[in-house]
C-alpha cells in the first residue's frame, strides 16, 4: 500500500511540474500559432518593451507587461517610430493616423499583468 501511495505522489508531482512548465493555468490566447510558454518567454526577453509574438490571420500580435499603463506608452512609442500619430483611445482600442490612413489597434488584457495588442499587418 505504501508503494502505491508513493507512486501516486510521484505521478502527482510530475503532473504538477508539467502543468507549471506549460503554463496551462494561464487563460487561453486569442491565437493558436504559439504556446503560452513562448508568449511569456517573449515578454520576458523584451525587458519591459513590446514583444512581437506572432502573425496570425492578417494581424501582428504584440505583448507587454502592463506595469501601471506603461504598456500603452510602449505601443504609442512603437507606432510613432513607424510614422503613425496617436489620435485617441476608445476603450480598449487605439486610433492612429498617418496621412489619410487610419489604423485601429485593439488591446486585450490577457492576465492581470500582461496586455496583448492586435495590429493589422499592413503597418509593419
């Protein structure tokens, strides 16, 4: 009986390790092309700036740590570097203008710490 309990305990520990490593406890991502672990690695490598995560269905996806709204400042700085002028924020959307062209960037809180940005691919 002790052997069974030890084996079950080891299996439980292994399953907990797999759950932690895969980040399965994080909410689902709005795209399937990269894993949660890859997304978290990208944002950690970015050292506080925006990190490009993937291109999916005509959009580029970026992630940043929220850090008291700094993620939004990083988005505005990146878009300004690409020649887009920030016009206004409308809820979770950001409106940018470049000449006659308008661009809407959608944002989505992924967790309480990270925000995802969905940018149409034509901007890069």
